[in-house]
C-alpha cells in the first residue's frame, strides 16, 4: 500500500475545493495551485498551502504539467489529484506523475489511454462484448470517408474528436449544409482527430458511476440520467436514473463491469450509454475520472466518492453501497443567459443568495465580487437537491430555485423552473432526450421571453411594483404592500428587499451590440471569445447565413454567419485572437445601390 500524506490538487474552482475538503476529511494535507485570476478563490484559502502557476490562460497554468510537478516537489506532495477536465484524462501526465514517484489519484495511464480515447474505447467495447453506437473504429482519413458513411447510414450522423470531452469536439450533421459548415476552414489533416458515428435520435443519456480497486472488487455505485443537455454538455443530472427496467439495469451493470475488467481499470470512472426509444442500449464512452455530477451519487448512497478515490489509490478496498436511498438532482448554475440562447454571460457576481434548508447542498468555488471571465468554463455552482423520492426531490428543487438569487451575470435558473414543471420531465415516464432542451424547451422559453419583452415595451401600462413590509398588529404578523413610487415621493430611506432576479434585462447590451453593428458592412463579435477558426478569405463571395468564423467562450463554440450576401473585403482577426463583444471580425464590401 502506498502512503499518502499530502495531496496536490491540480485543478480550480468548486472541484478543487471539494477535493481539498475531502483530503482534510481523511486527515491529509492539501496543496492548491492557481492562475492569477484565481488568486483570491475560496479553494486557495482553504488549502494548507497554495502556489501560483504564474500565468493567466489554461495553457499557461492548469494544463502545464511540468509546472504542476515542480510545485508538487517544492511542496513535498506525495500525491496528485487531477479533478476533472484539464489534465485529468491526459495519459502522459498520469505517467509523468507515476515516474516522479508520486501517487496518481485516478486510473493508470494505460487505462486512460485505452478508455479515455474514444476510438480506442470503441475497440475495447467490441472486444469485451459491449455494443457501441454504429460508427468508424479508426480516425478519419478524409471527407470522402465521411460521405461514404453518410451514404451507407444516412443523415443525421455525429462527428467526434477522439480526445474530446465535456461536450467539446462534437458536431451533429443533419444534412448537407451542416456538412459544409463542418468542413469550412478545416484541412484534411485535421480530420485525423475525428471519427464518425450514427446519430441516435431521441435517446436518453444514461451512465453508471463505477469503481474498481486493486483487489479486483468492482461496484456500480449508482446509475444517473443526464439527458438535459445543451451543446452536448449536461445541465441537469439525477440519480438514480428513473424508469429503467430490471433488464436494462442488469445490462448496464454487466457492460460496465466488462469494460473495467477488460483493461484492468483501477479507480473511479463513469460508463456512459445511450438508450433509444425502443429501449436498446448503446455504449457511448468511458470517462476515466471523477465526474461533475458525482454529487448526486454521493447523496443517494451516502458515500464520499473523493474518499473512495483516496482509499483505492492507497491500496485499500472500496466500499460497496448498501443500496440507493431517495432521489437527487444536480442543477448546474452556469453563467449563461437562456434569453440569448444560453450564450456565455460575463461580469461581476454582485450578489449571491444560496438556498438553504433540508436536502440542499451547494458546491461552489465562487463568492460575491468574483469575476466571470472567458478563460475558463461557465460553472458558478452546482445546486444539489435530494428528497425521499423523485417527486419529493422535484418539489424541493422548485423551492430551492425560488430562493436562489444571483446578480451580475445571466444564469439559466428561470429556464430550469420551466423544466421542473414540464410534464415530459415530471410525469410517470421520462419523455426526454439529449436534444429535448434545445429542440422543445428553449424555443418555448424564448417565445415566452419575447412576449414578455413586447408587453414590457408596448403601450399597455405595467403595474407599479410594490415594496413589501412586515408589520405586527395585536401580535399577528401582516405583510403590507406599498407602491414603490410613493416611497420615492416621500423620500424614504427604507429599501425593501429585492426579490430574486437571476436574469436581468439586457436591453442595454443589445443596444450596444446594435451600435457596434451600425456599419452594415461589418460583422461584429456577439460576445467576448477566442477565435478558433476562420472559414473565409478576402475576395470570397458569401451568401446570407454562410459560416464566416467560429468563436469559443467558456468551452462553447459560437458560429458567426454572414448577415447578408456579399464579398469578403477584409478579415480583421486571426485564429487565437481574444475578441471583445461588438468587435468587428469581418468586413464585407459595400453594396452598390443596385443591390440594395
């Protein structure tokens, strides 16, 4: 057995804080590392020691394995926990940690290579009798291979990066236009990172949280359903996965065991599957690390999964859950505005009010006054709500959302309220799928918001907001509502509590965007982001709707399209540029009077 006394946490934010606390719970010292923007973060203060990574971007900091290993040596750490994201699924870094004589709190480099690479994992699955989604079992060699696959299987298909994760590197190709967009600005060599699968429509995303120790003991801690997604990234997860037959559960457990034993996997990991409308299950991938949504499994099993990782890494036997108790939801509170299609929202968190009470857990790494920047992902917090059963947990989740208030950035909490009341989500069968949010819910939400905006800006007068006060008469509590304009007129200094406003009106920002686009020949950036791909060149003719550039902010891709027909006069940015909202990206040639 290896002896661990000090754990370096090679991550940031809420997961870094979660691991620091887990280390302390097990009597271990913790070492944090931080980028400059994270210098004052909660996890940095909670750790026993903290060291600067002397950089600002992910590449300069949390992705720099050499820096992290040097700090581990300097701090006297004897183990490294990677959390999730960044270097968690990097087999080279896992191997380097082991070669440095440190304990890697995760699966061995060989297991990461076998299952973390999606193409390799498909091969492992087939070898051990697990059925993957129909697709190619090797990296793509060119566009012709994609077109041949489409000719055989038809649209839609899905193109994935073999090394992708967290929803990144995934493109659903629904028709020829999508195919053209995918190849715009790409060279054939870049395809070697991709493979293609048949897209399974209206499928649920189901996963198993698994563990296996050095003694060969294997367990499935719980199932989870993660079907509420946007851009292939999960937003709401729950445990256990509801409405699964005994046969489906048996198949999920059996296939998960085969995958872990097939590569002698030691550690915690998640096996992910799709289940189509007919109940057929397909293997999707294995995430060889702790998952964001591990929290709901902890809540229904009573087990500390970070603690399980520490035990397994120390050579101890894992704990088997005694069964699942109750039901738990995780709602990811991200800095994304659903009124703008869940685009990233940047700014300062001017106010945070977390819900409290029985069954409520908040995992967060931010505090009031924190800046939300585009360098890292959009996670603000995870709201975990647990009840006696699914219906009870849903009621509790609605109450928690009503109490939650975040100001300074947009969040999806109002969208979540719509989801938690939707019969497809709350009924006696889960009638949702991985694109349900984008195809059914978000359009309805946007329509409701547009109607509200029209009502707000129309001729009809709106009711005067009331300031509410609590008074006591003859020992009985009464709530009194007074029009706020009366308070203003009387010059009162009393300020009533403002109700939770997770989403503020963005008329001002929309007005700025319109001002930035006052020149009809300029195509402005819709948000602060990094240019990842330029798909056109000067002199090229484009039609309205053609793809011009691809931006990325908070791990999300944003396509920028031509707003009219015309000729590209000038490209004003290059790949890698960090652009601000409304910054001109492309200039089109002026239109002649004949074309106007």
